[in-house]
C-alpha cells in the first residue's frame, strides 16, 4: 500500500513542471550552474520536508498541479520515512537539456548514511517546471 501512495505522489509531482521552495533568485536562462542547482536542491528538500514552498519560483502550470494537499502529503511521507533531518550535502549526477527545459538529477546525502535522488527541471526563464523525489535509498 505504501508503494501505491508513493507512486501516486510522485506522479502528482512529475505531472507538470517543478516545485520551488528556494531562497534567492531563480536560475539564469540556459540552466543554472551545477553548484546553484545543488544549493537549490538542499533548500527545496528542507522546505518540502516542512511543507512550506514558495510558489513564485514555479511555472504557472506546475504551481497549479502541485496542490497544497500534495505538498502536505510529501511532507508527511518524508517524516514517516525518517527523513526528519536535513541533508548534509548534494551532488549533481546528471544534466540533460530537452527543448526549452534543463533537467538535473541530484543526489542528497543524509546524516544516517542514506541518500535520496531528486529530479529538478527548469524552463528557459529559470522557473521550476518540476521536482520529483526519484528514490530514497534505505527506504
């Protein structure tokens, strides 16, 4: 049952374009540098963990698809799976451009030794088109 809930939640998060809950300015057109993506991934994860996101950094389409209920469900999921502590680091593993979007796979490391992978997408204006929790090792 837990896998069905996770799949449904990931589908909601993947359905549009990305979630932004980051401080600072949005990435520059053409994709942000990898170091900026790593910082944004850490900030996003913290905000998603607490259920507090900043919709101004999302594309209109993604913001509309990412309901408050979906944000709260992700927050509960992260807490239920003992991801109550903040990640200790982030590393961009892959970058791919497709049309007007740039996608990044980012590995987050946690204090207890496990990791999570995030997929982050940005449009050419630097707005987030989607964020998806791809996997959580140790889950």
